[in-house]
């Protein structure tokens, strides 16, 4: 569970760079986070409020031009301020659930900043290479096949087409005209695949076939196949550059996990062991209500 939480937080840090990039954009500008854009019954709405709100928009809105977003976000914050003022006159009057929500929000935001700091240093290339070498140390090549097929619904039909192929008919053309699956439009081509990707009867026929030879009819749960193996090869481990993002993400997660482990060692953590059933986390009635 902790690994999942760290991975989620890390993804958020890496994906939410707009907030981090604002410092560079604002250098030399005649405004800052405290610049007031509107005042609602004495409550200021600042540019900083808009920047944070924009950074947390769903991904589909991140590409919207700023000049289109600016007025809408400002109006949204004005409306939110009015609604908030109608619910609470001051922080001392906030509903208990809101107080706790803000505690969680602050905790989460600060944790994100801490993670940003932990992963701010570039990864050493030697560490990336070592992780790659370890990941594929036990890699063993396996056979892969590039094959085409013609799928029909009867053995009789398959034999008729096989006879045409034996007389020199073009495999791709017959597949386009007769095959019952989606590969027909590509002349029956299935592309490259490894062991375990096809149903057992089909795989057995492919592994025993000679490239360039049409085999079949082969019966499977889908019907009757005529199979042409075009090429075979041995699988290869992906290159470092192909898996670099995955490896770097793994290393950053390990950085964060190590940092948290170190913090835990030096922290004074006391779990009270209170007798609270797990179902209590779904009980919203625990909060004080205001009339």
C-alpha cells in the first residue's frame, strides 16, 4: 500500500510541473503570487490562488490557452468565495469536516513538496545502467514468429483454399477475400508474437512449420486456419533507452522509500492501538453537525 501511495504521489509530482515552472516564468514580471485580482466582501483573491487552481485542473484543461482560462478561473474563485462566506464567517466557525480536510490538504501538499526535493537531483547514469542490468540479468531469448493466416468456418472450405494455394494462388489475396477475422484487411498478417500468445493448436502448428510453408487446416475454437509462417527470430531484451522512463521512475520511488524509512527511524511514532473497527472509515456521522 505504501509503495502505491508513493508511486501515486511521485506521478503527481512529475506531472504537475506547471507549478514548479511558474518561478521561471514570473522572473522580472511586474506581479507576484500576492497580486490581488479581486476582493469579495473584504477577502482578497490573488494571482497565487489562480496559479494553484490552474495547476490542479484535469489534464484535458491543461492545454486550454491561458487567456481563455484566466477569466473563467477568476469568476470561479469569486463564486467559491461567496459560497464559502455563506457557510462560515471565519476559520473558527468552519465545520469540523472542513478543518480536517484542510489538515489533510496541507499535509498532502507539503508531502508533495518534500518528494519534489528528494527527487530533484538528476539520477546517476551508473545507477540507471545498474538497474537495467539487474532487471534483465536473467533474460533468456525465446522464439518469436511472424505469421499470416486465413480463418474459415469449415474444414471443407479450408481444403478448397489450400488447393488453390498449392496451385500458386496468392495467400494475401485469398485472406482478404475469405478470412473471417479482422486480419483479412491486412492480407491475413498477424505480425510478430511469442509463445503463449496464441491458442495451443495454433501455436503448435506455428512452431513446427517451416517459414514459407502453408500448414493446415488447423482447427481451433475459432474455426479452421491455414497458416503461413513468414519469419522467425529470437526475442531480445529491450534497449536501455526503451525502458529508461520505467527504470528512472523505479529509482525515484526507491529514493522516496529510502528517505521515508530514514525519517521513520529517527521519528517518535506512537500508534495508539485505539479499538476502532475498519468500517469506521466510512462513518461520516462522526463529525459534528451545525444547525
